[in-house]
C-alpha cells in the first residue's frame, strides 16, 4: 500500500522547496496533474525503506478577512483528506499568522496525524522562532530549513514512522517482471484476464506492494513472468476526478519494479498526451517498453482510421522510434499471445552484455566514420569505453571533455551501439566520464 504525505501551508512558506528536496534527492518523477487539483504536484519518493507519495498543494491567501478562498481551500482540504500524514508548513521569519491558525483548525477536523513545521529556521541558534507556534496546541513543533536541510531528518523520520515499509518482491527472483499500464478503459484488466484465461497458466495470485494491485506469477513455455497489474485505475463516477492522478501514481510505482512496461493504447479512442506521458516515464526510468494497440478490431475495416492512428502514434512517440508495437484485441484474443514474443525480445536485449573489446572497436570505427566535433579550439577525444551494467545496457565512455559532448553526437553513439550489437528495442544508458590521470 502506497502511503500519501501532503504538504500544506500559505504561499511562500517553502512548500515547493521541501517538495523538491524530497523528490529530487530520490531521483523521482514529478508531474503536474491539471484538471484534478490544478495547483497540486505529486511525486513518488521514499525515505529509507518507506515508499510514499508526496503532494505539494497550492498556497492560500490570508491577506483579507476571508482567509481561504473556497476554491483553494477545497483543493488543500481534499489533498489533506486523501493523505495519511499532513505536514503543515509555516514561515518562522514571519511568525504565526491567522492563516496558519485557520488552516490548523481545518486540518484538525480531518483527524489525521499533523506535523507542524516551522520553515526558514537555519540552525539551532534560531529555534527561538518556534515558541510562538506552540499556540497551535501541538505537543511538538519541528524546526526546518527546506533550502539547506536542517531538521529534515528528524521531521521525516517521525513522518514515516508507522507507515508501511517496502515489502519483499513477489516471485522467485528469476521471472521477467512486466507492468501493464494504460489510461482508464484502455483494456488493461481485459488483457490480463485474456492472458490468464486463454493460456490457463496462472500459478498463484499474491498481493502486490502498490495500492490495490495484484501480482500474477505464471509460466509460458520455458519462462516465468510476473505481471504487475495496477488495479483500481477505473474508478466509480463519484471519485472520477481522482482517476488521472492515481493512474499516474500507480504507473510510477509499478515502473520502479518492472523490467518491461507494456503500455496499452485504445485504438478506438486514439493516442493521447497521457499515453505518451506514461511511455516517457518508462523510458526516463530506462525500462523496456512495448506498445500494445488494443481494440484494434474496432478499426480493422477502416483504412483511414488505421492510417490516422499510425501517424498519430509516430508523431506522439517520435522520441522513441525503437519501441516495438503490436496491434491486439483483448476482446477477441488477436495477437495476445504474440505480445510475449515482443516482451521476450525487449527483455533479452535489456539483459545483453557486450565485451569491452567489442565496444572499443566500435568506438574506433565510429570516430573514423564521423569524427567528434571541435569544442572551441579543442577536439573531443574518446579514449576508452566499456559496459558496466545490464538492465538496461549501460555504457561508460571516457572522454577528455565529458560535459561538452553534444546530445546529437550522444544520439549518434547510441544508434551505432544499437546497430552493431542488435540492441534495436531496448533503452540504452550512455554515461560520459573524464579519465583519471594515472
């Protein structure tokens, strides 16, 4: 179960600074979800062995008699109501203001754990700024410098205390972990049901580590797979406004665990920005990716719609031309079995290891084919290259000016690696480093 921690407070008290410190330090993906709670940001992060989602809420204005506008108050209270823990952030330099007191009173009605935090306290010598804030009636008030990190460890240790810890991975450890992702009504659950119903390969069902999810372990031919199904994306009408937000939160969580992500598009509806965004999240995490165009049976007899869909997918996914795509129908079973052939290809390339000698021969040939560009009056020199990891294939190239390698030349190198070593359907991670002097 993924816990939620909300940061609330007036404008300019440092909510975004704290949010960014927590999310960026954990290399998390951050996104704005318009149309749900317009000014709220969500990030999937972890503190120690505790994963959770952090919410940065919109600020509220206390300059008039009406401390909270109805719209902003609704946003903030809704985020706090969804949260398992609430951080009430206040400004130590300005002292306790009426807006802080009104917010604290509103939050108390939710009967959630609240952590009063006084920001912009840069050290122990400024802790006298906390005294006024005890008027809120809290047993403990936390000093914090969101900009410099003072007090962060004590605060977050207390915030995550009692929240569910990260559970061990399901399965044997040797299976291919496959996350099935997609927008509401893309057919994700139908695909999984078709896979299990047609092949009848279900071994066991186990509760997963993300909210409302089920991991399904099964065997096909001579390989084991662990399907990571993020359930609960399709919501009832009364909570419809939460659909996009929770689907993204779940996507981030499942991407942390998978080897290959299968993202379903709805052929009848067409590709959307959210489809492309989910694909981008997978590639940002260097996960293998397969596109499944579901409900393809709806447009099979309409050449114009098929052509328009193909063009839309090419346009929206021009950042990932190497990603394989397969047309399927979870309803009729069309190509459902073949999707695992694509998964196997991507996973095998995802695990490919190339010898250092081969990598360096490629670099030498590459330089002869297309010499690196000049950097000012100096030329880039590539001295040595090696693969350091798999899942994904990760290569380090030692160069005299690593920060000066243009993205176009980096793309050229990646394309050479793809062509030479048959890594045509997997993300490739390329790192430039300066060689140490011996």
